[in-house]
């Protein structure tokens, strides 16, 4: 338990999912730092965690960093300040759905299953080794919101497994087959939207 008290963890992101991760983590760890612009999290977790800024990572010297639905790309200089691992939650299966709006693309591509994963953060977006990945079925006529909600539930389950590995110091990673990688960005969604409007005319 003393060892757990010494471990420093930084979370960066927002949302109910990040709140759930904080609830789970605070049962085991004392030194939890959070970087967020989510005011509801700041209000609800002020007594459980320490809120800070990205620039303070150098001073904190965290053992682990978790990125949860974080929209900012973390610069290499900050990643180098993390002693062990920086790990990101991605709301899509990798390497097939790297990038943004993966549930929307899965529905558009008529996928029958989707997934989520936690992976190491590297310099290139969503290319890092996978810690845990979980696939799940997509119901016919499901909305992106429903797929995302299911993904968050599965993501929290996987986070519990990550913390178990962290406490036992027994991480295992699986390399992605980047030859099978697809990346979807804001420009891709814009093209899709323009195509949709054109077909509506």
C-alpha cells in the first residue's frame, strides 16, 4: 500500500468517463493530478484529486499519464516527462479506425461490430502499442451516440484491468499492424457531410 501512495498519476481530458476513471483510481492512489477544462469535474472532484496545468508535468514527474477523451495532441516534450507509460483511451478499434468520429464512420461503413482500446501514446496519432482492446456488436440502426456510450462502458471495464496491471507492475503490450491502419480526420467528415448535402438536393 505504501508503494501505491508513492505512485503519481496524471489524467488529462474531460467527460463522465474521466470522472469514472478518477473514482476508480482514487480507491488505490493518493497522488492523482488532473488537467482539464471540464468545470463540472473541477467542482465534483476538488476534494479527491489535485487539479493542475500541463506545464506542471515537469515538476510533478508522474509515473503514469492517462488521456481520456482528450482532444489535444500531447507534445513529445511532455511525454518524455512521464517516468513509465502514457496511455490513451481511443473510442474505436485500432488500427482500423484511428482518428476522430470512429463510431460515425463505423455506422457509415455498415460495420457489424466496433470496439475501443487503450494504447501507448506515441508521436503519431493512435499508432502506439495496445494495452487492452475490446470489440462489441453494433445493433442495426444504432446511432453514433449509442455506439459511443457502449464504448465508454467497455472502456471503463478495461481501465479497471489496466489499474490491476499497474498495481502488479505487469503490463503487456501488443503492437499494431500499421499496414491495416485507416485514419479519419475532420476533413474526411467534412467531405462526407458535403457528399450527403449534395445527394439531398
